[in-house]
C-alpha cells in the first residue's frame, strides 16, 4: 500500500481525471468558450485544477521533489475554498427556480451539498495530518471518492442505459448516483482491506468508508426530513449575484 501511494497513485489519479474528461467532454470541455454561466466556468476550472494538482503532487512525491510538493500544496489553501464555494454556487444555480421543490430536488441538494462537505472534511483531515506523510497521502487520495457521481452519472446515461432503469428511485425518478456510490464503496473497501493486510492500518480508509456510507444514506433519506426541506428552501432562495 505504501509503495502504491508513493510510486503509483499518480497513475490512478490520472486515470480518474481521464474518466472525468470523458464524462464532461460533450457538455463542457469540447466547447470551453461556450455560453456557460460564471458558476459553471468557476466550478469547471476549480475541479480541473484540483485534479491536476492531485496528479502533480503525487508525481512530485514519486520523483522526490518534496520541497516543490510542499510549496505547490500551499496553493490548495486558496483553491479548495474556491472549489467549495463555486460548487455551492453551481448547486444553487442548478436547482433554484423549480418551486415548489420536489423530493427529488431535495435529494439532489443532499447529493451535491453533502458531497462538497465530505470532500472538505477529507481534505481537512489530509491537511491536519500533513506532517504524517503516510496518513496525509491516504486522505489526499481519498478526496476523489465524493466526486465519483458527476462522472459516473454522465457515462451511464450515455453508454449504459440499462443501469438507469435498474437504479433505485425517489418519486419515480431514478437515482443513478447509486451506481457511483456503489463503485466508490467497493474501491474504498478494497483499499481498507489492502491497507489492513499490508500495514495493519484500520484508520484512514475505514473512516472514509464510514463517512461515504453516511453521505450516501443522506441522499436517499434527507428529502424526508422537514429540517432539510427548510434548509433547502432557504438555500435555494438566497440571491448570490
């Protein structure tokens, strides 16, 4: 596991980014100068930079350029807040104006808001453990897992339509992120088992697995909670610009 993190994780992060390019190529990357909103561009740029930063940081560790790695890492103190705010803004833009909001809208709000919060928590844990390189690397690698569903949803809708019909539903609408959730849990579960077998570690990946479970449950249940509906009505009623 340790060798994978320091020698090969950049390859798998590049593969993840490759799938992101495939997923968003028709709708965004193929026409970057298109008539997209400011929120869309801000989010797209922030996510692209984050993926490139993850890849480059992992490669810098592999090539033993640790001082450059530390200096580049400080840029994340600006990039991550920008990414989080741009995601909140895009979430607001995507869902507002659909009054009265349906259970599906409130579920989508949980999908996007809680993924962003979970990403921020995992990133925060990585920064908290930045002086422990093995723990830091594990949490940084794990920041990709809350980001699976925007990629898997698009690839499934375009290429694996039977999975749309097989997905669980809320008020008759298929919750296609279910498949992205399942993939993320399989991968994190595999990493947890591998880490336990090779290093006897039971901290980082089991923690991420547990947080992912809570996040996934929230997407399927929070639309039933009056407090979440009240929050959703308040959030979607905000005027950002």
